[in-house]
């Protein structure tokens, strides 16, 4: 946590995070242009943000693409903010977001979230693809044979058997990579959003990177920005302690319909 506060203490690094918040997923060249700063200086600041866990870097071909990682901010919120007046803070944030809508671009950026889990890659893969496990930490059972080209369903566990989200498995390379489409129902006027789970082992720790791309609107981005931290925190807790967190499961249906 000290590294996070140290990284945030510098105004230039906060500016870089603001630029990534405005348009997530930028190369070094794009960030240099947006902050009008020398490449070497931007690189040094990005290295500090990456070490603090505030920025995640993914390779796209020869380029390194930078994304905000909200995990440390979420941890700060859970530790110090959520115990205070949450309803009042939510109202203030809603007012602020509404006031900023007029200045926002119509292009919705991709969403990237990274978490570290004390588990094996095989355990994380099973947690992502086992219907019984997803029912425990997600509140819905994710059902599929998880073969490339197969459908998958996000089923309620209330006994109704209702399916809130459907999709298709685009790629499956156990235990390291799973790519799925993500939609409440097929839409002729737009292509579905795409979720990629990347599982990377580092000794006894797994780095799980979730990328959500091709989002249709800002409302869905806001929904998954709250949803993914909650569901992945539950996954982490289940694998590390055997229990989920004492909170309501993420309602993916509301997120997709946003």
C-alpha cells in the first residue's frame, strides 16, 4: 500500500492515470503525446505506476499497451471509504459523473483488471470454468464444455434455470487463456463484447488479468467497473480461504442491460 500512495503523490503520475482513465489502453507514444512529455520521463513514471500495481502493461504485437489497474484503488476504497457514508458518496459520485458526461468521448475504452491469487494456474482455471465453483463466488453458474466454438451460459442458481447472459467460447487454452463473448442476447446491430482471462503463474502466485473489450456504451463500462472487482475478489477469497466474501454477488444481468 505504501508504494500506491507514493505513486499517487506525484502530480505527473496522477496526470498519466487521468489520461488512461479518459482513454484506457494506450501505447507509450500515445501517452507522450497526450501529456507533452519526453519519452524517457514518461517511461520512468509508468514504471513506478506499474510497480505499484496501478498500471498494467499488455503486449500487442511489438507494442506495449498501458491500462489502468483499479485493484489498488478498490482496496483503498474497501479499507477506508466503504465503512463511511456509502449512500451519500454514491449520490455525489453520480452527480459528478452526470456532469462529466458532456465532455466524454463516444468511444468506450477497454476495461482491464488484474488480481494476484495464492493458487495454482490449474486451480484458477477450474474456478473460471467449473459451474459449481462459479455459482459460489459469482452467484450464477457458468455452464459450457469450454471448447473453442462452444456456447456458454450464465445461469441463475435460484432454481429457475433462467439464463441471464450467453456467449461463445472464442479460444480456450487451459490453464492459461480463455476468451469468450458476453451478451444478454444476440444483437444484430452490434457485435458482442469480449472477455479474456489470462492466467500467469509466478511461483506460488497466479496473476489473473481480465480484459473486457468492445463495450457498447459508457453505462456498461460503469457497470463492469464495479462488477469485475467484486466477482474477482470473491474468486480470490474462495481459492485462498475456502469462503466467499460477506457481500452480495455481482448481478451480471443488470451490468449487461445497462
